[in-house]
C-alpha cells in the first residue's frame, strides 16, 4: 500500500508549507508575497529587466509574473516603461518606494534564511540546494 507520509511529494509539500509560514511571519509588515520579493530582489540587483528576462531567470511562467508585476506597480514599487528602441518591450524599473524597501526586506530575508537553515548541520544546506536544483 502507498504510504503518502513516506513520499518525497509529501516531504516537499510540508517543507513548502513550513517555509511559507516562516516567510509570512518575517515579511508580514511589508505585505508582499515570496514571488513579489523575488522580483524586487532581481531588480535591486539589475534594474530595468524585461518581463521575459525575469521569466527566464526565475523559471516562473509569464501569466504569474504578469500578475505579480501588476500588483507591484499598483503598490508603486515599480513602473513599466517602453524602451526607446522597441516599443513592444517594456522594462521594469524600481521606484524610490521600491528601492527604499531593499534594506528592510534583505534583513527579513536573512532572518528567514536563518530560521529555515537553523536545523541543518554544516554542509547540509549546500547538499539540499544541490538536490533541489536537480528536481
């Protein structure tokens, strides 16, 4: 008989739920989702990315990213601007409000990382990350 509690899918689902709970706790005052944080972090590193570039880098589908961009734009964290070369392409640029979140959100991300990794012994984080990338 199939034992769901021994399956990899069950373990990954529990891990996802746990990390989501910790994320919500650490980021509650900022009212952003994990995907919104990922997008903002990418723009802090390289402002002016296109939606297609973000989809390629994150492996998140275009429809999901489009909704995330809409919400971040409504919150005035970023803005879309057409490129002068190709008016079909819109690049995403952080607003001052979006840039101002970087330090606080990065501190929250470090706390999140610590809470998730605190049960791992040295070397397990890299091993786990390597295995997850295989999936």
